[in-house]
C-alpha cells in the first residue's frame, strides 16, 4: 500500500488576491502526491511524475522547493488517476 494525498485540480495564483471578482483559472490535469517510498513500490507510476518549481503541498517536514519525500503525479483526469492508482 502507498500513501496518497489527493490534490485534485490546481488553480493559478490570483493576479490580485484582494479582488473577490477575479475568476479562478484551473491548470489542466488532476494531481496526486505520493511518497518517494510509494514510487519505489509502484514504478509503473513513473510516467506520471512531474517536478514543479515549488510544491504547494508536501508531506510533513518536506521542503516545498527541494522535496525529498513528496512526489507529485499528474494525470489527465480524476478517472485516469483512479485507474492508475488502483491497488495492484
């Protein structure tokens, strides 16, 4: 079993955080964080690994700029993520 943190849809940071009328803009795809140990157990997930410049959410104690525990996976959709992450 691997540890999974479902992020889901990511949104662009607001241009003006004080403007309540500003529309949220979603990035394409569905994101899920797993641990480096989880990736070792599931090397079939390697094609989904992405490396953002800075992570918004990491496993406790990890560094958002240089993560050593958190691995980010990006899928086309939630449905594709569910298929790929199904227990083997």
